[in-house]
């Protein structure tokens, strides 16, 4: 059996394992949501009209955790008992075992950080925490991960003290971006699934400079999240029978943030430094939603953390779209911007400029369409 076929089957298995675990856990949470007091009650700022269980994000979190638990066990067995490996595994894949073993400590530190934010979100779902407490914990986790693992946002900034700070802000921003995006059935999870899939595809087709091999380790992180999201979406597809809650949106935002920080975008010989803009293309829509909502709330003299129905999806509904049409529109916008990210490592500066112009044009078109909402409401 060829190494490429074995690798493809392994990657597919990662998605399937995470999806199966997530599917089962979400089903369990649905059955016990009343006893766990994880029920989302309708109110004037929400789009659902009847009580819906929440806490489905536990399935996403445990789906990812299960993949790396199984992977850790497999790598440990392969390291201490190489003879236990099936003979069908090619030699090229066997040689990866020492490298994977050396990275297990880092991945479990990342998983520990993700577990903290998932539990933080669960406590918020259950008890309702003050936003200052949530932000403080998010910054503490982000700082611990960035400085503990020396994660660096690739930005070619010749200020060593600034890059870690930007990395911390990046993680906290994405945690809250996906939390804010979680305001309609299948919206935040679907957008995250598109981003995770496209990020994995880019990593598998872009070599790591030091080894000139696909970025398998980070791609597995993205695929594990994709699997967890697929399992959850089975229950969250309109009409949703459960919401991910803050436990899910916090973990999803955190995991995508650290995955983008660990990724390399410039190609095997660093010939495309402009590819560092790939995360901005992938995440253009969640970032747009976050910044536009914050701007609206500040303009109206309200706290940026005060929940409302001013999100991108809500504004599309005000234009006359149905909720499903609004979600579908955001999916297409996310996919369009993400396709640009795939091109960046493969083009020159001129091509990169055109890709970024396409992304900005997409956001400009969205803003133009949304301007009709304010005219409509003022008429």
C-alpha cells in the first residue's frame, strides 16, 4: 500500500473519529440538558422562540480531544514497540514517529489551554459570568500558550516584544469572534468548518520550509476540528435541536487561532512572504462581523460586550433574507475569501495584491448591501 494512500486513509479516519465522538457527546448533552441546566431561553435579542438545549460545544471539544488521545497512544506504542506497527505502513511514515513524539508535549499544552476556555464557556453557559472575568481568563490562557510555547504570529515585524503581544490579541479576538458569530442555526459551526477544511487543504499542499514536507501536524489539528464540527452540525442544522453555547464557540475560536499561529504560509523556500495574509483571508468574515458589531455598539453608546441583534447575519435578515439565506450567504462569502488564501502561497506579489483586492471587494460589497438596511430603517 502506497504511503499517500495510507496517509489519505489516516486523515479521513481523523475526521471520522472526531465526528463520531462529537455526534455521540452532543446526543448525550441533549438528553441531559435539562438536568445540567443547559437550556437557552428565548428573549428579545435571540432568534429562536422556544427553549433549546445548549452545551453542544462539548462534543466538538471532546471530538478533538479523542483524536489526540488516540494519536498519543499510537505514537507511544510505535516509539516503544516499533514491531507492533502494521507491515502495511510505509517506511516514510514510520520515520515520522520520532518527530511526532517530540511534539506531543506541545500539543497537550495546547489542548489544556483549549480545555480551560471550553470549561470557561461551559461555566458561562451554566451560570452567566461577568465579561471581565471571561476576558481575563482568555488573556491568561492566550498569554500562557504564546509565551510558554513561543508561538509567533508570522508578520515580519522587526520588534521581538510586539509579536507575542499581537499573538495573544489574535487568540482572544478569535475566541470572541466565533462567540459573536454564534447567533443563528449552523452559522458559527458552518463557517468554522469551511475555514478548518480550507486551512487543512492549504497546509497539506504547502511545504514546511525546514523539511519540505506537507504540514501534517498542524493539518491534523484542523481536520480534528472539522470532524468535531461535522458531528455537531448534524444536531445544529436548521432547525437546530441544540446550540454549541459558549463552551463550543470559545474552543472553536481558540483552536483555529492557535492552528493559524502554528502554520507556515510562505512555501518550502520562503519564496512567498506575502502568504502571511492567508489567515486574514480565511477569517475575513468572522473578523468583519466582530469589528462591525463593535463599531455599531460603540456608535450607539453601548458596551462592545452587550449582546444584541446587530450582527452580520441579523443585518442580512433585515434586508429581507430568510435566516437560511443569510447563513448561506455568509457561507459563500467565507468560501470566496478562503479560496484566496489557497492562492497566496502559489503566486507573486502582484497576484497576492489581486487576491487581497478580491477579499476587500467582497467585504466592500457586503458593506454596500448592508447600507441598504440603514436606509430602509430610516425611511
